[in-house]
């Protein structure tokens, strides 16, 4: 077992051992799913069309944005990252391993949510499982890389919370998770396009729950999510820091380029 | 490393660590200012200094965590700046502010770090450092002493020959401290070299073969604990108590008995007068309440004890024993002590304006 596998194995186990991580990875999204599934279809029967991707994205956002940044910030503040550094742990491992571990946790949670949605609430299930899996992977990677980037850039848990919530809350309201995008007021559509959740929902709906296959309209969200993952990963590796010394203003501006793929998509649409 | 920093040379040296003209600044603040010292292999080398003296910065440069602005560092023949990964496999480090994730167990930590050092996990260190019963307990549930022992175990798990320990016993109870001291001595006996940064002077005096005192980023003094203490105030402290108090009263034989536990009114003044530099009040000159002894300065009278500073302790002790003999008094307690490292440290830091 090499160092990467040993590290990944530990990181994955932490997601279950640590009560707060366990809560955000599994209990919170599954509890929310059970609650929302009990009344939402009665209010809006169309919700069953988007229940599977909506609940999966909710789980992905909770298991990434609400956990990963705080683990990184806490480890940095407690000197754990420095301890890792003098023992030869590379920055690349500290960037990639939380992402891989989060994707694995989210995959488990997504299986539970997909099976639960169809069996408990008779939600619409994907028509194309290949695209369903691919879009899930892209969405999970996109949010996980965003979460790691927030952990690297944020100076404290407080500022990390603000940035994470600035993505999390609007994504739930405008991302098409609860209400189909078509029902949003036109003025909010551009704002919604700045959110990764919106693109993930478009990709799910256009590819995994549609018989049309890969159209130009469906390819755009895939491209945006892919570009976002690559930009985020690059930023994480460039901006990674081992200690609490604040990032320079220039580096903060560089970090802000993470929104570029979404801003470009707004311009294109 | 920038152009000013020369590359370290020499793989095989009798020194585990060689630091020459090390410099590090943060903006306008000079943290380390031309620091030079060497650490012989197989020794415990103490790095002392007041807060903000530059110890931690110097150590971080040596450990490859910070880039120096100038100077040469050779750690087991390795340049920390150009070969940090090679360095981290060759040394063991216990940082002042470091920890492990709360959910990591000692067994996992040994596996985790050993893999990154490219070694097979050596779980024997868990037993060796008395943690076998806690091998599968999460880090967050370990006591402070157990955490410190684990930190030391992890620092040696990949079998480095040079260890850097930054205040390893801070915040520990006496028993845990003694345990860690024994472990460090064991490592030295096995031929390992330890660089120990500490604020605990007694610890440094007890463990270190060599000590360097850093003040304002510069090396103030380096030597063995005995050499450092001997280089300062040469007077010995003599503390004496007798049953009938023959030595009290300002001159020999006055027999003003002071019962044990009582405090003479004059002691605080005398102590203040003596101060750290031992200005002292000559016994008999201002009647502080003690016998006039040759080559000695009375510094305090407290709790039935007379405290002297003596330039010639043999002559002073002989004289006081003679007085007791002549006065038919019984000696209850007599202590002759050289100045401690702590006193010498205070003397050096005051002299350097800290």
C-alpha cells in the first residue's frame, strides 16, 4: 500500500468516524431527502421529475462545501499541515485526496438517494445511466474542488463559512434543485448561470433524464463543469499554503478567477 | 534559495548540523541575524533564548520550512532549500505547534508517516514510547502527555539520526516530563543527535551536552552548561541554618536565635540589594542579621536560614563551621550551590538588553 492509498484510506474513514463529517456526508442529506420527499411532491408534482438529481446535488453540496473547507482551515490553524509537510506529505496529496474521498462518499450517498427516491416516492429515474454517472462525477468533482479552494484561500472558519454559504444557499434556491429552472423569473436566470449547481442540473436533465443524447445545449454545462474543475485544481495547487500567513491581495484576485468558467457561460448564453 | 545563500557542502562531517551566517528577515524585522553554530553528532544540543529571539525561525529554516535570506545550512550534509524532501526523510521533527487530525489513531499515524517517508511502518515505536494500550485510540482522546510521546514516536519512526524537538515537554506534568527526558537520553545513547529548543533551563542543564543562547537573532553564547554557568557570576550561593542561631545577629557569636519558619525583617531589603547581580550588603556593615564571613556577602535572612554569596566558598564554609564549633551550635542545614543556568541565562539576556 503506497502513501497515497494509505492517506486516502485514512481520509475516507475520517468521513465516517468524524461525527460532524458523518452528519454532513450522510445524515443531513438523507434526513432532508426524507423530509422534503414527504411533502414536496404534494405541493409540486413536477418535483418528482427533478427529485433524484436535486437530492444528489444537495448531498454533494452538503458533503463538500459544508465540510472540506473547515477541515483544511482547522488543520492549517492547528499546525497539522506543517506536521504533514515535515514528514514529506506533498501539497498535491492534500489537494487531491479530500476531493477523491468526498467523491466516494457522495457516490455512496447518491446511490442511497437514487434508490430511496424511486422506491419511497416513485421519483423519475434516469434514462441514461452512463450520462447520469458522468454528470454525477463532474458535479461532485466541481463542488469538491471548489470546497478545497475555499479551504485554501479562506483565512478563518468564519470567512470560509461566508464564501461556502455564498455558493450553497443560492444554489439551493436558484440552481433548479427544488424548483425547475424554467419556473425562475427571467431576471434571475443569469444569476443562476453563475452557480455550478445550475449547470449540473442542466447536464442531468439534458443528458441523464432525456432521450436526446449529447446536444449542443447539453454539451455547454458539461464543458463549464469540466473547465471549472480544471481551473479549481490549478488554483488549489498554485495557492496551497501550509501555514496561517495570509494570502496576498494578488493571490486572492487570482483565486477569484474560479468563477471565470461560469461568467463565460453567462456571456455565451 | 536566493543568490546570497551558498550551497551546503560535505556529506560526511563530524557535525550533524552546520549553520553559518544564517539570516532571515520579515519586512523590516530581522528575525535571524548572522547565526552560526555546529552540532556534533551524538549530542543533545540545546537552543535557548527569550521569546522572539529567533529560535523558531532559525529552526524552521534548518528544517526546510522557511527559505533563509542568506547563509549556509548543512543538515547531515543536505541543503534544506535545494533538497527538502531528502532532508525530511533524514530528520525527525517535532514542531512547537503541530498536531494530528483528531480522528487519527497512533497506529494509523505511524503507517501514514512511514509511507510518506518511503518506509515500512515500524509499529514497535508505539510500544517503545509506552502507547501500546492507546495504539487504536483516536488522537483527540489522548492525554497531553500521550500526545507528546506520540509526537516523539512519530519523529523517530522512520529512524532519522537527527531530531529537532521544539519545546517537547511544555505543559507536561513532572512525571511525563521525566519520562520524555529518559526517552531523549535513550536516543542519545543510541547515537542519535537531538536539537532541543526549550524554555526550561533545568531541562537544558540536565539533558544538553551543548547549549546555544540566541538573543535578538544572534548567538549570544555557546558551550556546555558548565562552561556557560562558569562564565558568568562566579560567586557560589551558601545557605546555612543552625539550631541555636549562632550565625545570626550581625557578628559571630551574638546568639540571636531565629527559630525555623520565622522571617527576619531585613531579608527583603538585603535580597533587593543583592539582586541578580549580587550587589549585596556586607554582613556586619548594615547589621542585616548575619555573621560576618570572609569573602561572603549576606543576601538574605529568611525562614531561619542565612543566604550568602561567596567568592571563595571553601574559606567561607570553613569560617562558618568554625563559628558553630566555637559557639557549640549544631549545624542543621548547609548548602553550597553554583549559579544555575537559569541565573546565567537571565544575566546574559539582561546584558543584551532583553
